[in-house]
């Protein structure tokens, strides 16, 4: 979420800079931008397309992190199973050794 906020802030700054550059111009586009601003359009807010693209990008990154996390989980679960089997084998050996020692006494 922080990454999305940073991207949105950067996009807003770029949009403000574009608006500032357009307001210094005397072209009809600049006058249209001013009237749009006066009609309630916030030039610092990113467009819905930019927001959607940023959200798609973040969603893709989150999916990739999820895949990596799932792979790590499977790897660790397998490793834990190997360790569990080793532990059981060691316990069997120790209990077997204890039985032999008690029989020899």
C-alpha cells in the first residue's frame, strides 16, 4: 500500500508540473484546462486510468510475492518433514540403546 501511495504522489506531482507548464502557455488547451479546473476537476488527482494501471502493477507484484511465499512454504514443509523423520529415527536408536543397556545390567 505504501508503494501505491508513493506512486500516486509521484504521478500527482508530475500532473501538477504538467498543469503548471500548460498554464504558462496561451494555447486554447491551457484555457480549456483552466475552465476544467474551475468546474471542480482536481489536477493533482491522477486519472482513473493511471490509478487502475498502478493498482494492476501492485496486484501483479503482490501475486509474485505470494507465489514466492508459497514456494518457500512448500520447501520448508518438506525440510521439516525430513527433520521429523530424522528425529524419530534418532529417538528409536536412543530408546533401543537404552533397552540394551538395561538388559546388560
